[in-house]
């Protein structure tokens, strides 16, 4: 399962409609096959999560938040600045060339 599966599912549940997220429909079918159960009740113009779908929705939201936090923490922890290296004059003659 990939993050885009989770994003698609969360988007559809929040919108309450597959039609408004039509690009996500094939991804949702893949997701339901992978999970092995129906996650959405489809009605004429809307969808609602099944009980399993609602539990999956809550966990998918958490997973997406954790993935975003991982990316943000990596961006904030990147070292920046200058590094100075001291070299004794005897070695500088060789390495400085």
C-alpha cells in the first residue's frame, strides 16, 4: 500500500463523493482489493465509509500526518552553515596544492 492510496481514500471520504475526486476511483478499487473488504458504501451521488472504512479513514489520516511530520522534521534538521578545517603548515604544503 502506498501513500497515494491513503491520500485518495481520505480525499474521497472528506468530499463525500467519488465524482468530485474521479481520478481516485481506480486507486480506491485497488485499495479495497488490497485491504480485502469494502471501505465505502456507494449511493447515487455520494459515498459514506463502512464501519471498516471509518476505522481505516482514521488510521489513514494518522499515517498521512506521520509521513508529513517525518518530511518536515528532516527538512528542519538539515545542517547549514560553514565548516572550517585547520591544517598544520607542514601538511598544508602537500594538501594545499
